[in-house]
């Protein structure tokens, strides 16, 4: 019997893990079949997105005794090609679905009897949040509360060995001046609709821990970069523009400062927090790696000139300064001492190394970039899962 991806679905249908039995009447042996096959059943939301796809890959490969269920609505930011390399693994299942729909989640939790949730699904782009804040409330706030309710209802009689792990951002802390770092005790002060929605979702997670006893943990991470990031975000957008010799639009004076972390190091941190973090706690994750936007763009231009065999400095001519984003936070910087001291995590690559790997990936994966920018990638689900 093959338990891989779609085959798994097909093979388990006759014993019915989803419908067929009236609510709550599914036989004991069916409910526990997965418990025998796998040590844990872990729901990862947003696993077709940028960070989620790296977390899914790490967990599927590193923990063959965990069943990993990747739940994603496949919005413009979700791309199943990001997890193509693990889709045939016996411990991987993909479920298309929307965290805004509470009934769907109830059935999903009942179907898989999850032990843990790693929640990454979100609307994640600040510029889009300024255009349409309500979409961010619906997915990031209501979607998170729907997930909390589904977990609470499934686990409420026995919290042992359960975990709701919520992935958040350093943007909830607001903006720093020239000095200082965000610690886990920094007061929340979000400025964009995106960060406000993430802050609200963090508060709900804590409130479920404090009110109902839901075992939960939160991590707040700095800006990520690396392979598979949707090219609306700064680094992939600029790699693509430099390659095509298109203008590089820089907000304001380019002096905004961000703390950059390679996405694979974020996934490693998530793995450590998931396994060793204390429930009820918050962990900040960052690279101790601050760059102003303009310095970062200069570095990107110079590495790409070298890789593309262009005269040194030529790509810098593409830089054009554009009108600032409203409510733009000046500086973010994370103090990652707690995760370093308590769990022993630290970044595995320095910025130039990570940036160089990232540029190589985008240059080697032109097809991925072309599919993403043209919208072609959205056909992949229909081709692979259309019959479901
Ligand atoms: N990118 C960063 O630098 C960064 C830094 C810190 C924290 N985070 C957080 O990490 C998480 C992942 O960020 P990302 O950059 O990978 O985002 P992303 O936009 O690349 O991916 C988000 C994923 O969520 C899915 N999704 C969106 N709405 C959904 C819904 N209603 N139901 C189910 N799935 C839905 C999308 O299809 C997509 O696959 C987010 O919670 C974000 O706030 C991101």
C-alpha cells in the first residue's frame, strides 16, 4: 500500500477518513490508524508559500515518522511547485483550503486528529495591506482565531503533547530609532495594517493560552530572504529587475534598515522552537544582520554584476528613488539572545553567502520565476490535483 501524497488520499478513501460517517461516529480503529502509522500528525498552514515551503520540506525530510499535512488556499502567493520535491513522500499530504472557513477547519482537524499546528498562512505583503486592510483582518486575525478554535475543540479534554505554534513577525514591535533592539518584552506598536493584523493574531494566541490553557508558542522573526520568495518582495524583485536591466525603485532615501535572515535558518529555528521551546513563551528570531535598503541594493547590484559578467557598478545605475510608503517603519532589529542562549540556535550562513546562494537560485530557476510572474504556476494545482 502506497501512502504517498495523492495516492495516500486515494488509498484511504475506502476506509473513509473524511466523510461517510456521521459526525463523531467514525470507528475508533479508523481514527487511530494514523496514530499507529505516524508518531505525530502535524498541520502546517501556508506550506505552499515562501517560508512555509521551507518548513514543510525540512519537516517532511527530517521527520519521516510525522505525518505532515500542508494546508494552503493557494492564493497568488501560494505555489505548489515550491514543494514539488516532497509531494511524493509517504508522510506528506496536501490539502487545499481556506483558514477563513471555520467549518472546513473543524472537519480537517477531525479528519487528521492533529497533535500540533505550525501556523504560517497569512496575507504577508505590507503594500497590499495598505490597499486592502480587510483582507488582512479576515485571513490573519479571523483565520487564526478559526484555527485556535479548531485546535481548542479537538484538544480541550487532553492538552498533553499538543502544540499550537504561531509564526509572527518583528513588525509587531513597530519602529526603532538609531539604536536599540526588539526583545521579547518590547511593547507592541504596529504601524501598518499588516503588522496590526499580525499583532492582533499574536494577542489571540496568547489569550487562548491564558484563558483556556491551549499549549502555544509564538516566534517573531525579522525579514527573510532566500529561494522561492514571491517576486513582489524587495530581494527577488530586485534580482529579477537587475537581470532584466529594469529600474530598481527604492522607497524614500533608502535609509530604512532591516535585519535580514536566510529563510533556511528561519526554518531551522522553527524546528528547534517546535521541539524544545517552552509553551506560553515567545522567541525572537533574527540574524544580527542589519542593512539599510540602499546598502543592501548596492551589495545585490555588485554581486550580480560579477555573476552576470557585467562591468562593476553598472547595475547601480538602475536605482531610482520613489515616493515613500505611508507609515514606513524606519528600523527593525531583533535581539535573538534568548533563542541563542536557551535553544542554541544561530544563523548558519552570513549575509553575503546567503545572498549569493539566493541569487544563484533565481538565476538557475528562470522557469519558476517566469511561471510566477505570468501566473502560470496557478495551473499546477489543476494539473496535479484537479480531479480531487
Ligand atoms: N517573509 C518574511 O520576511 C516574514 C518574516 C517574519 C514572519 N513572517 C510570517 O511568516 C508567515 C509566512 O510568510 P511568507 O513570507 O512565507 O508568506 P507568503 O505570502 O509567501 O505565504 C503565505 C501562504 O499562505 C497562504 N494563504 C494565504 N491566505 C490563506 C488562507 N486564507 N487560507 C490558507 N492559506 C492561505 C498563501 O497561499 C501562501 O502560500 C506569515 O505568517 C508571515 O507573517 C514572514
